[in-house]
C-alpha cells in the first residue's frame, strides 16, 4: 500500500491569543496520519505563540518578521514548508470536525487535475447555516462579483442538505483551502499585492486558466467564525474588496473581454458608490474612489503580471462562471438563492 500524501495544515495567526484556545485544539486533534501542523505567525505582539508552544506542542511555529497580511503572510510561510504534497490554508477562527481532511484528500487523489478543493463551510455561531466566506463553494459572475452556493450577497441559506454533491466550483474559500503544493508553486501562489480579500479568487482563477479544476467536497465540514480580520463596517475592507476585484479581472480575463467588462464594472461600482452616499456611508463611498484610483494608476503593474501569467495559461477551465450579472439578478430579479439561478447561465 502506497504511503498517504503528506499534508501540511497551515494556520495564519496575528495576535490570536483570544481565539486560538477555542479553535486550534480541534485542528490539533485531526486524525489524518501523515500530517504536519504549522502556525504561521504574522509577527504577533501578544502571547499567542507562547500559548501554542505550551499547550499544543505538535504545532511547528514559523514567524514572519512583520504583519504581511493574508496573501503575503501565507506566501512567505509556504515557501518555507517543504516535502509536502498538499497545503491546507486554514483560518485561525475555524473549528474542524473529526475526519475533515481524509475525504478531501481522497477526492483530490482520485483526479490529478483537481488542484484546489474546499469543505462545506458552516457558521460557527449558527451551525445550521452556511458561512458567508465560502459556504458550499464559490462562483463568479461575468463582471467579477463573487457569490457562493449557499450565500449570495447578504442572503445566507440554512444548510438543509441542498448542496450534497462533490462538484466543480469557480473558487474555493481561503478560510479552508486544500491545494496541491506543486501547483501552488507553479502558479506563483498568492499575490502579495492583494494584502487581503479576493486573493484566493485570483489564485483559483489563475489555476483554472492553467487548465486545472477547483472542487467542493460535501463529505467534509468545518465551522468558521468569520469577520476576525476586518469587519464589514471597516472602510479598508471596502477598499480592498473593490480594488482587488478589479485587479483580478485585469489579470485573469482574456484581453478581448477585459476592456468591456471593466467599463461595465466601473458603472456598477458607481451605482454602489451612489448607494453608499445616499445612505450616509461616506467613508465607504470614498473607499471605492480610492480603490478605483489606485487600480488605474497601477496599470503597469497588472499588465506586467499578466504578461508573466499568460505563459502559464493553457485551456482555461471556465466551469463555475455565471454568464450574467448577479447584481441584477439579486437586486432586480430578486433571485436570492443559488437554486433560483438558471443553470443554463453557468459554464
């Protein structure tokens, strides 16, 4: 019998002393036999690393020299983890369930073209509901707006076993992402310029452009607290979401589509800007201004990155792309759940 693939669970931490005792023991008790546990510390100033060292000695602690954010923080740590077949990127506020690793690895081992997968992600606070950041797998509309099976914008569904099949998705959540280590390295990995938000969508899209598959695994479940890094009321989160979404389109769309899509995206973002202004959320409106300005003045950067990436792109895998506007369908046509969307509009 061949040896099981070597797997590294990598938990990114920044000043997590209050939450690690609640969530990390479940990860420590994972039953997968060929496992390495890593706490990737982003230069914490609290005693979180000391707590892990004393209470969960099975964790290897690797420290960054400063807080690099999610994307670069992970990227720097992963470059130091060798001799593994799979990475699992896991948020520090995720509670895992017994046997959560085995079914995902089994699924990925069954098909070498599956490069990324995620488990079912439910809410830690309301365990019968899907969690906002990932739910039962991520999708994207033609203008770059992400949504999930189980969550569209602010409508989050109760888990009633309505999404119980292993299937291809467009993107997997960075809250609990399984990825082949060799494909991660070949793709260039998480883009450090993102800092946080949308970086996993960019990575998944890039890897799909390389011809690989991204999957949702129904047989594994984790519970995510969410909102631990940047709360939705923080304008910086608005800035990152809007800026990084534009960057993702610029880097991954075919050139013959990118200009038209970005023009429409600017119009849709302007509508959201008006919405923020009329509701008195001026800081969020200004965050959109800032996001678009920064995107426009850094075009040379994204053009250069795309030129490097295009060499990797083979036959793009577009499964999970929604060929309509999810904004229109949600706000105008009142299609609030994934099952209300017409399957014929998906690739």
